[in-house]
C-alpha cells in the first residue's frame, strides 16, 4: 500500500531551455514525489518545445529528458527575447506570443495554487498567466548573477530561493532565502552500471600515474572546448586520462568527429580517452567520485556539484551570457581555493595543457567548512518548508 499523501494544492513546476533549469526542476519534482502522489489533477510540469540550434521545434532538451517520466507534462511553443534584430529574432518573438497563448490555455484549465519556476525563457508566460489566476509564484535562482527571465519573474514571486548567497543583492531582501541548489542524489552514488563505469574501472588501474580528468561543456556540449581538446589530444593524453562529454550538437557533430580523431591515436593513448555524448544518472555518481580534476563550463549546477563534492576544477565560463553569470558562478569556487578560471579568449590548446598540469600539481588550500557552508545540500527540504507543502 502506497504511504504517500494526496497533494492538497495544485502545483505547476516550470523550467527549461538548459540542463541547469531542467535538472533543478527534476530535483524539485522528485522532492515532491517522495511524499506526495503526483496525479494529473494536482501536478503538472510545463516546459518548452525549442531544441538546440538547427533542430526543429518539438526536440527540446526537457522533452527528451522527461520523455520516460510518468508525471503530467505539457510543452508550450516557447520563444526568446534577443538583443539583435534578425529574421531569427523576429521568429522567436512571434513564438513568445504563442507561448503566452499556450500558457493561458494551460493555466485556465489546470488552475494552479502554486507555481515553482526554475528559470529559463519558457517560465515567463507560465508565471504571468498563473499570477493572473491568483497562484502563488516561487522562483529558484540558480546562478550567482541574474538572468532576464528570472528578473521578470522576481517581480511577482512570493519568495525567491537562492543557490548562491551573493545573488541576494539582485532581489528584495524580504523575499530571498539562501537554500543552495537542489543536488541530484545520483552524484553521491559511488557505485554505478554502464559502459562509462566499466571503462573508468580500467582507467582507475593507472590513476596514480595518470590522473583522470572529466571534461564537459555542459549538457549540450561546447564546440569550442571540444575543438580545443581535439587540437591538444596527444599532449593531454601523455599526462592524463580523459572522459570527454561532447554533447550531441547536430550542427557540429563533435562526437563523431572526435571519435574519428581518437582512431588516429596510438593504441596506448587511445585507451586514455573515453568519449560520450551524455552521462546518465546511473553513471554520473561513479564518474564524479572517481575523478581527480574537472574541466569545463561553469553553469550553476556544474559549479554547485563540484563544490558539494569538493572536486578541484578548471572552469571556462561562457562569456556571452547575461551579466557574465558563468564567471560569477566560477569565481565563488575560485575564491574558496578549489578552482581556476580560463577565459574564453585565452582558451588555446597550449594554455589548457599548462593550466591542467600546474593546477593539478598545485596544493589546494581551502576550508572544508567554508565550502560546505557555501554549498548546502538540504535545499529541497528548505524549499518545501517555505512553500508549505
């Protein structure tokens, strides 16, 4: 017999567009689902339909990730507001109007009592329409800076939950609660199953002399990072074993290109490079708990997980995001003594190899207590208490 309770309030969780927003939404849904039955009458997830560049609508990352989940979900014709005027920006603006129409229909039918937004352009029309129907709006801000969509939603939010305490300067003090980020429970799993786990076990046999480095450009991958790694492959593999998460960008086809480059390597170096498009939840914990160094983008979830697990990291922030948010995320861990930063403009194969060698060998001086205070792991409990469910 199921011991879960029935939800007494109707809840919408909305967030999408990037792995960070989706991962946080997934964690919130999991936290609710631990105690309550999620039925079509009391729960709904709303995401967007926009995929990566050059992909047709309907192929969004959130739709792919949640395709196997059984909870109630709907997807709106999301758009984006862009600063540059072009045919594409006009097209995305028109889709924004459609997103408001879709959100109106969904909210009118579902009539939520509570909307929890984890950020992204898809959440703005959902929250505005829900507010018109007297729903309480709660916002989770993942980044150290503030993105435009969250700035808009913060005006109508009852409370704003912060991943990083430094974000409080962007919001009214009486609304903010420093909860930390919702951490995927999978990252604490020191076991696992799958091809990546088996390949890592082989790599770990030589880990004392060849440290294992996880390189990732985020859930979507980074063409710039992938290209830099390709140019540096032989030199990097002389000193390290690499797990490279390439993403699955249809335009650049980085995974297929790097797979061909791997085949050109000598057999000994070939064994030191593991390529994957994505690391699933059954393997991510084993991977993170058995690496010596992380190299990659500085999305809020990535930085937070490196902080929670206290993994030495070299971050390469995306420079063109609003308010330089990825740099601000990375700087938190750098100031605590656990990270270095390479700017996109400095990123070359030579620079990356030098930084990896010197930072890996450098003694890391940091306070475990200060890191733990900056990266709390009880966010879901704090958020549930503040929402009152």
